[in-house]
């Protein structure tokens, strides 16, 4: 095995010994430059060396540590090469390779430093395990260049079943193993030495100069070349406290200092050491930016204060600065502010310097946050090519000058699919695009006097071109950058949030790009006999597939954007940067995403207009009627699908609200009909006086009571929160088990009470469930009718009203023993309820209704409501 491993050299001899004694003399001290493995040479045999582990003082009393040592059979040992030097100088020693050697000698215990001399021998590769790297024993071992490790190293590698690792420095734990750190901005040598020592104790590597191998920059300031390089490469920039806190957790198993949740607490915030002031913003915007400044580690002062380091200018408002800025003051555009937050690091100011309007410097400025479409797969490359082609094809802006509508007015979805709406009416169609005026080989020259049909067809093409450009903007400016890997500062949104926001937008874009291309070809090669209806009939199936998933979840998409913008400052900054660009036409992402919801009704209106200007003998007349009909079918399908989706969402809401709700409640044919809040009056289905919620579905009744102790808020793996379940599941009852519905007539003593006569399959007799409604909505009469109707539908009966029996307080008779005993049980239950002292006058007076009459009932005197 490793005992036969050796290295030979014509210029030096070979030695295998404790590498720690050469720690200060080795050429390379980082493990990344070592050759790992076992090599065999026959030219020279290696001296026979035994490996040995020594437990120092308290370490020898740790049972868990001793147990872990028994499972470790192999340790890494360095092969040291000694290169002979000139006379009068000491020989140069350096590590040539690392080999694995079997641990054959049992561990020993050492109580004092004095015992070290008897244990120190060149025949052994000694590894000392020390509990505390701060005490005198450790210092003595460290001074003599002994190989020292901490208990967490042993426990960690024993758990993984790997050889005990080699380190040329004392190694207490592996919290920073494989991390390469660089430092900047430290002026006190003592502090820097302390930090470097702790990093080495946790297995980290230090680099003096910043290079591509550095994984983290530890910064004491936000300036300097190293800081700028780290920002440009997206390297995490950490506070010194990160190292100190990691050292405090050195004894935790499976802890790593690079865990995102831990590391993010100690990142250098973008505006650390910055004092900002804001010029040209509204009071609301200024207040928002000041709050964001403090959240991102900075401070703010009024404009003109000499202590300010940055002046943030709204370049679209401010044409001249009100004062001459000092040389040390950075005057930057607002994109620097939002870009820094988005990158989670202070951006370089030179790319964002404010210049007066129409200056050459302003025209040449380029944003640091330019978009790069990833070309990781074929679909993305096609998307990029299509987007580039679109930008070349048209000179029209998809966003005409317009007054910005209020959010409430523009985002109402209640009647979005109403064909009477005209969402495209605000678009300024402008001149005919150049692509429409170009004539191809087979094109017919456009007549000097264009027909009304051609005018409408051109308008249809222009709106379609505008719409495709808007979809392209959504994808290129928002979706692609959010999905891009390797974002500075990490992903802005979780993949699930991105999917919720954008849904099937790429699929809608693909379909309408084809429609737009076909319309363009038709306009360029115009002929009155050309069929426009065929184009929409051709893609009607694609429209049915792509639109419902987006339209149905548009409200959820909008809610996700609003929630993420409030909770995630980087996403808020991302929207601010991109929504201010000309491509967006000063519209928000939510306003852009509503366009697909509006598009189909707009197309239907234009096709109707086109049909009016189409001659009866033109074959396209009937085709347009079919196309309009197909669009109406698509919108009907969307509305129906939306209704089903909302019904399913209601069921999911019930499942989330009711703890222990059966999974079989979720069914594609099931829908929620009504929710009723009640108080239980009997012993079933729960204790008397309990608050009970009834969920009526089309085929079953979910009965749940209020939880006595609410559990904590649920948090998904992606950080999304949901309110805790406020109800506890009692019973999910098929409506077929309800045999009778008893309506207790309203009196001064009895209000909103009803009962259900139920025959569970596991019971020999009927069971009475009695309730009192605690709300006037819905009215009891409507609720009971609704319940009976769905019971009748479930058991396939048409006479729903025959399921209802009315108990008259003044006079009623009975001829069924079961019903008599049932009412008697109800009377006793309500008596007990009144004794319990429920705070409701109507409940206390209910027993008098049962006591005044003989409890009999006959169908002939039944009052049907």
C-alpha cells in the first residue's frame, strides 16, 4: 500500500515525515497545488513510518470523538522532497505529493506538553487532536510545527467515511473548505492576521491578489481595484463579521460558511459607506428611494449637503444642476441606484455619470446592465433570432404616446373577454410600415386609391405587428434576464415565480409571430380575393391551446408581481430599470402582460369590421364569418376554462384552510357551492357550542370546526408564505347520506336553526346533526333550498323540496317512531346546550319549542318551504 510509496530525485533525497514541521518552509502550502494519490517507485524504498493519533487533554474524554476515531482507518500523509542546497544553507523542503496510509497504531492520550517529548519520534506521523485552539497546549504544539486538527474534522470525515485529511496548518473544522478568500480595505495588521488565522483554521485558502479562483472577497470598504473586479465578476463580497460568525459555529456538524442562507446575512450591502441625495423625483418616489437606501446599508441627506457622496438625478426631469458639484461628489443617473440594488453590489459610477442633454457623452453612454440573451439551447437561439428580426423589420414603435391609465382602470379583468371592449383603440397606427410598401416578385402594386377592405386589413396587420413587438419586449426585456443563469447577486426570482408571472407568453408569441408573418405576406402581395379569414382559422387550435393557461392565471400573475416587488428589493430595482427603457413605452410589466388578455376581443372586432367592407360575392366573406365564430369559440372556451380554474382554486383554498382535509376532496368534477358559518347544537358532529363551518360542494359536505390552537405560518421551500390552517377537519359527508333536512320555524325563541337527518353507512340508526347559522348571509331559506337541490341531484331525484320538513312550534303531528325519537334527542341536546351557557338568547330558548308539544310529525301537515 502506501508503505511502498516513494519519490526519487537525482538532486535530492526523499523523506516521509510530519509535514507540519516544514510548514514555514514549503514552497506551496495550498492543497490545490498538490498531487493527490499513491505513486509507486522501485528506485528507492520509503522509510517505514507508522501513523498515530494523539488525543490531547479534554479530547481524550469525549466519547463521541473516540467512537468516531474507531471508524477512521486511513489518513492522508504528505511526501516531502528535500532538495540539497549550497553549503552553509539549509536544505529546501517541499511537499511533492499526498498519499493515503493505513492507521495501524491505536490512538493515545496526552495530558501535558511534557509528555510530548516521549511521544515525538521520526518513526511516527503524529496527528494531535486539540479541543481548544486558544489554550497554551495548542500554542506549544503550533510553535513546534506539529500537525493539529480539531474534533469537528474527525467527526465530519468519520461520518462521510473518508480518510483523515492532510493540512499543512492547524485545521479545527471544515466550514471553509474549498473556499478561496481575498482581503481588501484592511489597515490594521492585527485584525487582518486574526481573520487570516481563523480562515486557515476552518480550511480556507487565502490569496493576496484577486484572480478568477477567488470565491469570496472580504472587504472593509467599497472602493479599490479588488472591489471593482469582484463586482464585475459577480464574486460575493463579504463583511469581516462573516468569518467571525462562521468561527462561532465551528462545532456544528454539516455547517458550511458558503450556505446562501448564512452567507447572505453578511454580504456587503450596495450602499455601504454611501450618503445619497435625490434630485428631480416626486415626493412619493423620493420617499421610496430613501427607504431603499437605508435597507441597502446607506444613508441619505438633503441635496447640497457637503457630506453626500452621491447625487442621484432623474435625468428626464433635471436639465441643469442647481449648484456646482464638488469633485468628490458622484452625480449619477437613477439607473446607477436601481442597478446597484439589482446586482446586490455597488455598481461602478463611471458608466452612469449624469451629463447634460444632447451632449456627446450622453449619446455614447452604454448601460452596464445590457441584456444578453443566453444561447444555451436551440429554442433560445431561435427566440433571439426572431426578436432580432422583429427589431429590423419595423420602424413603428409598439407604444404610441398616450396618457398613462390608472392601474385600477387598465387592469380590471371582469369583462376583459367581452367582445364589445376595444383594447387596441388607443394605438396610433401611424404610417404603413416599410415592409408593407415593398413589392415582391409576385406582388400586385397597391392601387393609388386603396379600398376600405385594404385599409382595415392594414390596420389588422399593424395592430398584430404592435402586439408581437410587445410580446417580444416582455420576453427579451423581462423574462429572459430573469431566467438567465449566473446573475450578479444570484437569481432575482425563484423559477416557480417566473413561471407564474409569464406563463405561456412564449407560446403565444410563437403563434402570433406566424399570424403576423402571414398577414404581412398578404398585405405586401395584396389582392381583394385574398382570404384573411383562412389565416385565423389556420391557427385557431393553437390559440385554444396557448391562451387559457395565461388568461386564467393572469390575476395570480399580477398578484405575484405585486408581492415580489414589495418583498424583494432586487426585483423592484429590476422593474424600475427596465420599465424606464423606451421599449416599454413607460408602461409597467403588469400593464404589458394584460395585452394578451385584450388581444382576442380586439381581433374579433377588426374581423367584424373587415367583413362589413367585404363584398358578398367575395369568398372571404363566409370565411371571415367562420373565423369570427372560431374566435368566439376560443373566448368561450377561455371563459369556461377560467370558471373551472377558479372553482378548482376554491377547493384548494378549502384544503389549505382545513387541517387534515382528505385528499380525495380534490376532484375535477367537484366544485364549491356555498360556505356557511354555524354553531353546533347537538353532540354530533362535535361538542355542543363549537363553531362549525360547513362547505357545501356539488356532491358532498365538508364539516370542519375552528381550531383551538393555530399552528405557525407555512413557508414553502421557495419562500412563499401561506396563512395557517384555521379549521380542523371533522367529517367529509357524501350528500347521499342526508335523508331529511329539518327547518325549525323562526320564532322569537328560535332563530336560524336547522338540522340534518343523516344515515352513515357504519351506523344502525339515523343521526341528527343540528346547527344554528351565525350569519344572515346566505338567508336560511336559500341555504336549505340550495342544500336540498344538490342532495336531490346526487340521488337523482327531481323533487328537491320533498326533502325539507318544517317543524311548526304551534302544532304538528308525527307518525314515525324514528322521527319522534330523533326530535327527542334534539330536545335533550339543546337542553344540555342551554345549560352550558352559550352566549345566545335564541339557543337558550330553543328547548321550550320541543317541550311545548308532543314531538310528532306527519307528511300531511309538513310545511314545504
